[in-house]
């Protein structure tokens, strides 16, 4: 497969393809045309073909897509079979919910450590992992080399902690702290997540007509 830069909107659609193909597999659907897949996903068939062409194109003329194969290929692109080490910082309401309810393994990640600055939480556990004090973060990172940090801390603490974590070797941030992180290092990837933005998008769409209607 030739190495080309894939646009962010295409990358953002891949997990959705992966999810829909998983549903189709569970329904024992063996193959599907781009038109049928488009209908199910609320996309156009040409959009789907264009997206898949970014990776060399997966379908066969007149046959459509082999669901299981396509899901495996997209899963491979998304790295779901990798075992990326993940730590979570901030074991409050949100951190505990994410640790308990996000299926990290299914997405190619292993949640291997949870940290919090509250001494009252040290020694307790969540999602089957002990909550560790921040003082042990450096030595934990040297020993276990996690690559990704999930930030569930208040926004005031986010930037300083991020700089520290980069120095400890963290290269990816799944940031829930309601603060859009600034990182100058081009090798560090940040995914800022704001559930409220998604809700506001919904609210907007309910009050305005959009292209998709
Ligand atoms: P919380 O107060 O229940 O938990 C925060 C935890 O972070 C506490 O256990 C605290 O001891 C710990 N903490 C604080 N500073 C720390 C530091 N420097 N290092 C390590 N641990 C530290 O708060 P909650 O409800 O869990 O929310 C956490 C953050 O996530 C808040 O900033 C909140 O605004 C944000 N949030 C973001 C959402 C999103 O969609 N992005 C949705 C909900 C909350």
C-alpha cells in the first residue's frame, strides 16, 4: 500500500466504518455493496468509495465488499490489534467512568495504570486497577513505557501535566480536561474530547436545517 497522507475527516470516519462492519458481521452479512453500506451509514456511496480509495480501494466491481475482510483491513489500519499502553490520570467521576466503560482492549489499547493526586484515593482501585499516587508516575513510565495518557483532571492542571508526561515519553493524549492542549512537538498527538461540543452540535442541528437533510 503506498504511503500517502490521509485527511483527518477520512480518518475520523474509519472507526465508524469499523463499528458498522462489526454490526454487519454479527448479523451474518457476508458482503455488502457501497450503496447498501452508504444507506446504513447515512453517507453517499461515492463518499465510501473515495474514502476506501485512500487506502488502495477494497471492493471488487460487481461484488461489493467482503464484510469480515474489510473490517479486518480497517481494524489493521486503526491498529486494533496493537497493544498500546495507556495510563489514566484523574480518577474522579469521569476518570472512573472511562476506566470502567471504555473497552480499551477492543481498540488496541491496554489500560495499565491509573493515577490521582488525591492521597485519599491512593491504594483504592477502579476498573480492577489500583489508583497510584502521582509521585510514582515517573518511575512507572520508565518501567512500563505507556504511550498514551487519558487526562481526566481539572483544566488548570492539564497543560503542566502534559509537558511532564511528554518528558516521561507519552506520545498521545486523549484529553477530556476541557482545555485544548497546546503541544509544539510534532511527534505528540492530541485528541481533545468535549462531550458538550457534541451536544451543542445536536442542539444546533435541531434548530437549523443542515445539508444532510
Ligand atoms: P472530579 O473532581 O470528580 O475528578 C477529578 C480528579 O482529578 C480528582 O480525583 C482529583 O483528585 C484529580 N486531580 C486533580 N488535579 C490533579 C493532578 N494535577 N494530577 C492528578 N490528579 C488530579 O472531576 P470529574 O467530574 O471527573 O471531571 C474531571 C475533568 O473532566 C474536569 O475538568 C471536567 O470539567 C472534565 N469533564 C470533561 C468532559 C468532556 O466531555 N471533555 C465531560 C465531563 C467532565
